């Protein structure tokens, strides 16, 4: 399913310059792989920044994504590695 801004919820705005934001996103019509695909979050390129985190729930479970690239033409994420 296509991205819907109404399912995108800011959790933390970050405490200062360079501090990652954390957002929550739900799309029960899409799989985790579809949500993690490049440009799925392109509509949010004005809000997201590199190193932000997206906690996403899809039809097959949940995933935490790290934003790895943002331009006006692309938003790229990958599954976050949390230590």
C-alpha cells in the first residue's frame, strides 16, 4: 500500500542539532519489506533526516528503521542495528 502521512506520528523531536528524531508509523496493508523499501517515506523528506529512527508496524510485524539518506528525490532506510 502507498505511504499515508496520517499514519506517521512523531514521538521525539530530538533535543538539539544533530539529535535523531524518533517517529512511529503503522501500515497494516504493507509488509515490513515494503515499508523499508527506498522512497517509501519520500513524502516525508522535509521532516526526516539522516540518523532518524522510524518504528514501523506492518502486516507481518514490526521493524525499527534508520534513515540513511534524504534528498528531495529520495529517502532511504535500512533496518537499524541497536546495540
